[in-house]
C-alpha cells in the first residue's frame, strides 16, 4: 500500500510550514476588535478600502518605530497590520468575493 492510499494529501497545503507566531498576534487584535465592535464577524461588513487604509497607517507607524503600539488598543502596530492583511486576504481570496 502506498503512502497516498493511507492518507490522500498530495497537493494539499503543508500548513506546518507556516510560522505560527502571527496567529497569536492576529488573535490578540481580533479579541480587542470583537470587544470593541461587538461581534466576531463584524469585520466582514467593512469595505475593502478601509482595511487597505488601516494597513497603510499601521505599516507607516511600524516603519517609523518598530516598537510602536496602537494608542487605542495598546497592541503593536505590526500586529494590527498582520490582522488587516489577513482581512484583506480573506476578503479577496477567501471565497467571499470582493467587497
């Protein structure tokens, strides 16, 4: 019996290759956002351009000072950038279509 007969996973993404730290960063930003905006899925109702603008703001803040934190959340700008990029990726390629 060949390996694929036991578990047919050829061609599937090998998610163990993805660095996991980013997941914790995004989870922290999401926890803040869920509390602030009252809902786990409220981010899906925001226009794509607003996430592009937010990503730029957090990116520029990070570029000015790599240790900088968002004034409102107290979380690093880098984490907010990661979260915004995750939203953009999901909105554009996650099956929900463009917003």
